[in-house]
């Protein structure tokens, strides 16, 4: 037998102890793990998470830093009234639960963000003072008028506005002649001469850029005692006026009245949209600028090239009645047929016992 030194025997013994320790470690770990309860398996936003047996609903929210986003309160234009209006919720198994609730295996937690909500609208009806024409105005008839406004419940921003005639209608024994698309050097002076010679009044709805180009014609209308309204700045045709962007629409209205005010000290609150193109938005913007939309109920279509003086006069006199507003043109091209028809129109209206008046603001 080969002898083994004392030192060698010591090294062998140490190695044996190490090997024995490594061999027994899994047994010890397994024994230790067997003493611990298995972790809870929780579903959070569809993902699996593990938590210790004694974890509460609130503790898991803190540990995972769960947060629900706030919902905002928006006005009728989509602008934020309050950023922190709806706090949202963190749900346990589809319901709200106290944060102290102990969690169980298989529980499901869902973060529900707050919802953006609109402030909503309210309808406000106001009876306006006195007797008034309609808005839009088609005749000289007057009655009691209600303003019907839809506005934001909190912001009170106007969504829409319209006017409704109510009660008994007062119809004057009068007619209003109106002229569009001027001033026009070839036509406006001739029409003014006829009106003055026959002691008749009329309302001219002028185009802003033409008023700027021919200011002396505007002065002639004012000196003759005629009324003046706005017919937009440059008479947009395509798209139609009611289809313009809101900013363009407002500019078309305001630029003309600002020019008339600054150059002639003329305050007008009458607006006739090009082509009579309007909707609730046109009425609303005009109203915000202090203007009333004025249309007509008699249209002889004197702007059509094939029209004659007789056909224009016949079309007016066959349809006119007390309170009528007649739509004629002094601009836009050759209006010689309208100029020739005008004395017949004035005489025919007076034979009906009706006066010729301007449209008042």
C-alpha cells in the first residue's frame, strides 16, 4: 500500500467536503423554497405580473406606478376649459375597489383613463324689443322677433344664432328699391338722376373695392339721400359666399363697413351677401358685426343680358306687393335695360298707392 502524507490527506479531505457541500446545496434551497407560499399571478393591462401573497390593491398600484390620465373638459370649439376634469379610474376585476383590498390569484387590474368631454350646449331664446324686420330680411314687414341662440353651457360661446318672427305682422304700404354691385360709372349716375328727378329713394348695396375706386359716386348717393349697405368687399362667386372659410367671410363683411366708416363717416348695418348666398353662419357673423342680412322678395333678374326694359318692368310690377324689396343692379356691366325700366317701375308702384322708401337699419 502506497502511503499518503499527512498534508495530502488534508487536501483530499477538504475537497471531499466541498464536493459534499455542492451536492447538498439544491436540497437545501429546495427545502427553503418549500417553506415560502407561491407568488400571486395578477393580470395588469393584459400583462402578467407576480406579487407576494400579502400584496394589497393599493400596494401593487404604487409598486407598478400605475396612473390614469385625466380627461379634459372642452368648450364648443374644442378648446380646453379644464385640464383635470375626469380623473380616470384603476379598476379591480372590472369594478372600483378600496386600495386596502387584498389581492388574490388571478385578479385583473385595468387602468381606465379619463374621458375628454364637451361642455354641452344650451338654447337661449330672447324676445327682442319693439317691432323688427326678419333676419335675414326679405320684406319690409315687421313683427316681434325672437333671437334663438345656441351657446356653450359654461363658456357661453355662440354655436349658432337665428331669428324668428312671432306674433302679428305689420306690413307697410311701401316698397324698397335696391341696387347691387355698384358703384359703376356708366350706370350709377344715370340711376341717381332718375331717382332724384322722380323724388324716389333707394338703397344701394355697394362692393367695397368699387367704393374705394369710385368714392365720388358714394358721395353722390349719400348727398341724394339714398341708403347704403354692404355687398361684401370683392363679391366672391366661387365658392359661393356661404361656403367661404369663416375668416374670409368675416373679412369680406368687415372690410367694407370699415372703409365706409373711415372714408365717409357712414355707419351701415345692412349686409347683402353676393348672390343672396347665406346660411346660419352668415347670419351669425353679420350679427356679431352689428349687421342684418337683407335679401329680397322680387327679383326681375335684370342682370341677364337678354332682359329688356319692358320684361324687367313687367316682372317687377307683376310681383310687387306692400312691403316688397326689389332687387335691381347698377353694377356688374351694362345695365341700360334697368335704367330704361326704372321710370316705369317707379310710376307703376306709385299707381298701386305704395311709397318708395329706403331700408332702415
